[in-house]
C-alpha cells in the first residue's frame, strides 16, 4: 500500500516516571501534543506501526551490536524496566512476523538489517506507545538504530535506512505508519542529566521540518557530543523518519523540560 503517517517524539523515561515533578503547564502541553499525535496516527488507519527507536542496551550490547535491526515476532513484551519506576504497566504488544519478514526482505536490497524474533521493549518504545496506543490496539514492528555504542552508523546511512523503510512500506499491501523516537540534546545518566541545549535543538528542528537533507547530514559525532551530549546521537532516528516521509515537517510541541532530562518534542511530517 504505502506509508500513511510519519511522526517523531521524545521517549525519555522521566516523561512518565517523573510526570508529577514537571511544571504542570509544560507537562500538560506535552501530553496534549501526544494526544494530538495519537489521534492523527489512528486516523491514518494503519495496519502496522513501525517504531524506530534507539535501544538502550536492553536487547543488544557491545558483544553483538547491529547497526540496524527489525523485530520479526508475533508479540513483544515491555517495559523491560521496573514498571513502577517507569509508571507504565507491562504489556504484550502484537506483532506480525510475516509482514516484518516482507519488509526486511525489501530493505535488505539496500541496507544490511538484522532481524530479531525476540525483543523486549524498553522505555524508548514503551513511553511513546503509552501515549500513542494506550489501548494496545496496534500491530507493532520495532526497529532500532544503534545510537549507543560507537562506532555509530554514519548519518547518511541512517538516511538510507529511512529510504529503505519507505520503499518497503510502499511495496506491501498493508498501510504502514512510522514513528521515530529519541531525544535531541540530552545527557542521560551523567552528572549533566537535565542539561538541554535549546538553541541546538531548535536549529535541528528547523533542518528537520525543512527536510533539508544536506543540513541534516551536516553533523559530526564529535560536534554532536560536545553540543548535544551522547543523547544527541539519537538524531539518527529522526533523520530516518525525514528520509522516509520526504515532505515538510511541523513541530506541534517543543519545550525544554529539565526534570524529564530532554527537550520534549512532538512533530509530524508530510508524506510525498
């Protein structure tokens, strides 16, 4: 059929785990934006939702770290973290191994994608699903870009990964939605946790909404680490979403929320 929806959102665990400690207007604005994205996502009537996340050593570690991975199971469990800490109950999300297999086969024509018949969801997927699929109705296909363990995939390859997702979505009869999750600038699990480079974030979102490929790929990991922290490496998921959609984006919410340890972002992109 085709790609029918593309969006990006933050996935920081504090969004749910520390929701009572954020300034109420900021928290409510973020939650309202998640609700708007949920409504738009479900209105697109997807048969499956691909969630492109940056996995946090929950399933992959340095002894086996794929640059890209796609889930190929009939069900997935999460969160892998303590549900009381994350404030998200455990659930089993429905998968579609046959659809995943067909998507992977198409993507392998241009990208070396690992596939996984076992996958436990961490906060990178569970926080978005908590807001975007609260009734656990959608069929989920998890995808991962290694944003944790160097050497990291070059940004132009993350773009190619997004193009491969689009090509694969257009090659199957099902309606496919795509949500990429991550942070922009943030320094998780460091003494600088809570630091946010708002100027850097807004510049990145300007590039993203313009779908300016040249400027989106004009980052080095060294500069990103200095200006946006190790969490800034997660721009790879947002870049993949831009490549998949092809159109212009719209930011529905962006605000630095230090108690959530990230500049919280909700945005969607036209599909061309």
